[in-house]
C-alpha cells in the first residue's frame, strides 16, 4: 500500500501591482478628504501638540541655552582681556608708585640734609651716598661714594639726620669708610649743651641694638643735668668739631664713687636708616 502524501495548500497572495494600486487609491481618497474637509484637523493638531510642540520647545530652549552660553563665553573673553589690561595697569601703577615713594624718600632725605647744612652753615660740607655697610642692622661702619678725588681725607666729621654720625677712618680715591660714634670702642668727648658739663660718650656693641649709647665721667655735684638735655661735641675733643649734636640724655645715675655720673644717650641720628650723609671738610686740627 503506497504512503499517502499530503499536498501543501498554496498561500493566497496578491500581486504587488495590485497592492500598489490599492494604496495609491487610498492615498488619493485621503488627500481628497483632507483637502475638502477638516475631519483630520483635530487628531493632527493633537498629534502636533503632543509631539511637535514639545520638540520645538526643546529646540527653542536649547537654542536659547546656546545663545546664553555664547554670550557668557563672549563676556568671559571680554573680562579676561579687561583683567589682563587691568593687571598691566596695576603693574605699571605699582612701579610708578614705587618710583614716587623712592623719590619722596630721597626728597625728604635731601630736605633733611639741606636743613642740617643750614644748621651747621659755618662748616664747609660735601654730600655723599652710602654704597655699602658692614653686616647687621646698624650703620656702625659703612662706605660712602666720595674720597680723595673730592678733597676728602681721614678724620673728617660726618653728619646726617639730626647730628653727628662719626668720622672718616680710611679713604680711597672714590670711597671713604666712616666709623660711627655707636661703633664698639669709639669714644667722643661731649658736653651738655645747657650746662657745659663735659663727659665721655662711648660706643658699645651690646647697646647698639638698643638704639642707645653710654656715657660716663660726668661731674655734676649740683645735679643740674637732667633727662632730655641735649648732648653736643665739646671743644676739647681731639677729632670732632665742637657743637655738633650727638643726642639726648635718656638715663642718668650716680656712680659708686659718688663723684661722677654715668648713663645712656639716645642718638640724634637714626643709625638704622641712613642713605645720604654730609662730610664736613673742615678739620679740627686746622681750626682749633
């Protein structure tokens, strides 16, 4: 008996040309309906409201965000350029201010020297700048930019600020070393201006940083010398011209021998901030 073979049923198919014709007719009909009626307006508007409008809003906000960022970037670029310009102006003004401050300092210093020159107008003087000094905060020994070429010599007195600085201890053609009265071991014969009482002022390394110098051998039995009295160089000094202000008595006490007194003097000169000085070209030995 032969096997039964089932035959497959053939699928129903529509030719493509008929499908194309069918959809074309539908499209034409829909176009006629849409053109002639408003049947699809509401559904279409609803679709637009739910899909296209949010999309357009998103595009609008994104465009607005880009515009804002672009404006911000433009502002930042402008601010950076302005900041750079302001920095240049600040640097220039800072430099000009530093120059003006230096000029004002030098002007004040020169004005002080001018007043000092008038104060000691009986002496011939030469102005000089300090070009070097020993280590430390105090100008106990320093170099000035004038020497034998300008007629200076060893032993000439040097003044600045309010009074006596020291004297020239060594010299060259275009430089001089000045040893100040506050220098350790330096001794100056002085007197109290108001009484004429004489004594010895001595530089002291231990006192240098205290902005004071010591004095000793003051004979004052009458107790007429008081704190604040002016101290000047005396006529019996071996190397300093008379009448140059040295400082002011700060402290005074009676020595153990009950015959003399000693104490401390505040210098008239600011030995921490010297820059220019006057050298008195008159020599003590030539005049007295």
